């Protein structure tokens, strides 16, 4: 099946047909977590969105022909502050290690519960310091960076088309949240590539003294190392367009002399909670772990498949209101879907077309729900449903049962079919109700080959 994939590109504000640089190695980079705290639901959205894109790319180009890099930022001033707060009795380096390992482990558990596949590579910033230093040296050498008061800064005025991603004129731009505006900068918008570290801060030796990288240079180095100077897709949240992604582009293009860093830039919309911007001060800051493991949101725990489906019920570029009502709606849908084994059957073409149209998960979920109802009535459609649900990462898994229980259920199902043939509907209903009370759900249909009545069963979730 030939699939025309169309993606909205933030770089030119257009939805256009996607053409990979190399169809044998389609390359995507997505900004991952800064591991100082548990992932919140805003962090969960890009993890889910770009997991669906990863699955779609693998379907179109083949599993072995897609490289998905999602980084971990494990050097950052917020990490330092958290280490000092949580582990004051440990040496700083040990405290930082304790924070980042604990948080990264929780992030992996959370995104796995959300049904996300592991990325092809998951580089850590601290493993790529040498690559960062090399890029900074290039930028100084070609006149795009300078040293001032122990820092190395990018000279934004040296790049004639700086700001093309955010479409913000340079004169109107202010330094980003993580960048201090100091007198030693040539321009207010200049940003840090390397900064000196004190004795109680993490640091690495460099030509400019013992220090640590700025935020933006980390992703430029990691994407270059694993995907090359120019790659296909760069993704992340809408909040990263400026300054992070803008500055990634500036560093990478000026260091390598390329016209672009990535051909397509994709950004998911913001997440609100019950109609309000998520904020710790407002008391509506919700982590994925809280949703999965506590009763802090709606007085109950929410399985990962419900959280994932709730996210996919809104188009990725639109803002999403994450609410109890939305979770309950997703739960009602899932309850009507048949449990099924993974299948090698091709997914539903309508669902593929929906996803190929700039990841239209809203249309895809609607078609998947209709297919679920069709599969409930016709078991021959179960493989297509399973393949389609797998493509979205929302396949309801069958619950394992032991052989003794399975044998007993099969016997009762066979007896019920005999009662239906004999038109003894009262006894057939009694057997159905008996099985239902034990958590067994029956689904009646017809064998496509023989036309005879058939019944399948599953353990209720």
C-alpha cells in the first residue's frame, strides 16, 4: 500500500508531503525530559504524540529504517538545585547522580505505562560533552561565537536569518528563561554555549576552563552525533519553539554551514488541567505517576491506556484540556473495544490515511471505535482491529487465564450454543448471566466461512 504522509511544518507554517532524505534511514529527534522531577502530563503529550509518529513511520518505511532519538538532559541548574535540596548529605556529584537516576527511571516507567515504544537511541547530555565542545570551537572559529567573562556566547547578530522558526524579529526578542541578560553580551539575545562552574557545581574541562554546557547546545550535539548535520524531523512541545529550538537551529546551521538543521519541525499544543494552565501554585500540577499510582485526580487511579487514548482524542497541534470528563470518555470507549492479540494483518486503510494526514488521531480514533463495534459483531475483523489499535498504541490486551478456567468456560459456551439452537433462550440467558457474574464477557457472531452462529469470550477488564 502506498502512503502519502503529510506533516505540518512549523518552519514554513504549511502542511506538505513528507519526503525523507533517505528512505532507508528516516531520522527523527525529539526533546526529552530534564530529569530533576517526575514527568507531568505536559511532558506526557510529546512522548505519546511522537510515539504515534514513530509507529507510523515504521509502518510506512519499515521497522529497521527509522531512527528515533529522544534525549535525556541530565545536566542543568534545576538538577543541581534539586540535588542540594534532596541529598544535602551527599557530595554534589553523587547527589546529582541520585536525582537523575531516580527521575530517569521513573520517566521510563511512566512512558512505558503510556504505551510508548523505546526510542532507537536515548543519548544523555553528560555523555556528549566532547561533542558539545567541538561544536562550540567551530562556532568561535567561524565568527559565530565569542568568549566574554569566562562564558562562551552565540552571537545572534552574526546570523542574518536568525529567528526564522519563531518568526520573531531579532530586535523584539528577549533572552530565554534560562539565560541571564548581562552587560558582557554583545546583544541582549545572545545565549550561553558554555559557562564556568564553581567548585560546588558540576563541570568538565574545556578550552575555556572548567564549566558546563548551556541548554541549547546539548541537543545540537546529540542530534548531530546520532542523526547527522541535517535530518528529517525535529519534534517537541510548542513552548520549545523559542528560545530552545530557535537556538538549536542557529548553533547547528552556523557550525555545519547547512541551510537547515531539520527539514520538518513539529510541535504539539499546550496542556491545560480542568480548563486552567497547569501550575504548582494553583494546585493543579499533575504528574503521570500521580495519575497512574494515586487517587489524587478524580479520586481514583487511571490506567495508562486511558491516559493515552484521552490524549489522542485531541489533534496534537490543538490545545488539550486534560479533565476527569475526558478520561471518563476515553474509559467508556475502551470498555466497548474487544481485547485481541497482536496481529500481522494490515491496519485499516482509513486509519492509516487519517494518521498520514498530519497525525489526525481524532479521525483515527473515531474509525477505530467503529471498527471495534464491527469486530464485536464479526470476529473475522479482530485481526484488522488489533493491527489498527497497535498502530495507535491502544490495543486492549487479553487477560491470561489458566487452562482449567478456559476449559470450563468453553464447555459453558458450547452448552449455551446448544440451548440457542434448541430455542431454549431462558437457559441460554442463564448461562450468559452466570459467566458474566464471573467476569466473562460473551460476544456472538457468525463464522464468515460457514455462516453458522459462533461465540467468543474474554475476561472483562
